[in-house]
C-alpha cells in the first residue's frame, strides 16, 4: 500500500511534496529507526520490492510535543526550531478566526487567563488548541466572560491532569476571575 512516506518518495520531481510527520514522539522506536533511512538517503528499502528512492527529496517537517526524547541519530538529521506559544494579541486573533460566533470579551478573557497559566509550574502547559476548546466550552454554556463557576465547570477542556486542575484552582482561578469581574 502506498502510504504518505512512499508517496513522498514517488512524487513529481518538479513539485517536491511537503511531508508532515506530526507528534513523532508518540511513535514507537521501530518507526523512528525506519525514519533514519528515509531522512538519511530519502529512500525506503522494501524487502519484497527493493529500494524506492526519491528523485527529488521531499521537504519533511517533524513535530514533537516532548512527551519523550527522540533518538540522537534522528535529531542529527533535522534542523531544530522551537515554536513559542503566541503572545496575547496573536492568540486572541487566532481565537477570533476559529470561533467567530463567540463573544469578543470571552475570547479575550480566556486568552488572558491561559497566558497567565503558562507561567505556572504545570505538568502540561495548555496550547492554543486547549485555549480554543475552553473558549468553545464556555461559549456553549452561554458565557460572555470567564466567571469562577463556569470556569470551574469547564477547566477540564483546558487542563489535562488532575494535578494541574488542583494547582490552577488553588493558585489562579479565584484571583483571575475576581480581577475579570472587576473589569466588566
């Protein structure tokens, strides 16, 4: 079966493909080992067929959420780039585009709260996807802002570990919600 790696090797040489291998850290060691040949020589050895090599190498983008370390041999074959979380205005703009029906005040308060959370010592810092999930949850409840009660009910859309939920409830939720209530 021609899956994305083989398709990338067989693409039109005048139009090299872009191959995204997302969240590589969730793949098993065997797949990482398989990628070594692919990234070194832009070829795949198939025992029954032989070697399939790219006439023009594809552009390969690997992403990782750092849930585990990748092998050094694999990292040596890559250029490294760290993508920071967006600043407040960028995150609000992303939320507006992705959730156009949600109230502007809600989106801004959600993004402000998440920006503050990223400075806490959390096990898993929420990304933009979690920000959007949380804003959508609050919007579905008919909220126009972040109230303590609604936030408490929906934090599971934003935070994914019990420890993080407790830490945020203890350290940040009341303080932020009180401040937000004073603005409205």
